C-alpha cells in the first residue's frame, strides 16, 4: 500500500483503521476486484498498518500473530 497525506477529492471506499480487519478486507478487495486499487483509502492516525497491535503485542510480550489471511503479516510490518 502507498501511504499519502493528501486525500483525493473523491474515493469509492474509506476504510477506517489499519488493524487486522482492515488488512484482511483490503487484501480480499484487491484480490477480488483489482480495478478498485486506486479507489479506496485506509485511514489510521498512526499512518501504518497494525501499529496499535504491534505496540500492544510488544507490551504483552506476544511473539507471533496468527492471521487467517492470504498474505503473511511480516511483509507488511517491515
């Protein structure tokens, strides 16, 4: 995903939050409907995927997140 601070005048879909549900929804949307690629945005105050979860997992000393998704979470946390 490309992160931007400018918002286009119109978008077709706004996803609020960049946690596991948004990550899964975005992945499935892009797999099922590739033409939507530049027509939706994900909004999160942190500006990056899984930021709050990553912070909470470190605080709780949880080493691994099991995600029933089609892409490995490690690729998004780099």
